[in-house]
């Protein structure tokens, strides 16, 4: 058995980081809509109202997802401008 140290881990390439982010973005939107719409649905059932809360909170969830994506993309753009490379 050899006691040599394993090779150091390589940092992900820019392509791998972009691919990971592209895979994550739809889940952020869908998660926001599901959480907001689900909460609205529960409120509608509790208050015996039409789907007003489901639609309103679903839209708020969508807007929150878009807001989160814009913040994430802004952070990534700043990293690239600074030459940080994801560190």
C-alpha cells in the first residue's frame, strides 16, 4: 500500500460552473412558484376563498425567484470582472 498523497483537486472550469448554474436556475423559479402557490392554496382552503391567494402568492413566488436569479447572476458577473474565477 502506497502512502503517497492524492493529487490535489482541480477547480471546476468556467464551463462546468456555467453548466451547474444553468441547471440550478429553473429550480429556483419552480421552487418559488411552488412554495408561494402552495402557501396560497393552503390559505384559500383555510379561508374558503377562490384561487385568489394561490394566484397572488404564486406570482410573488415567481417574482422572488426572478429576483434571486438576478442576484445570483450579478454575483457571478462581479466574480468574472474581478478575475476571481469562482474562488
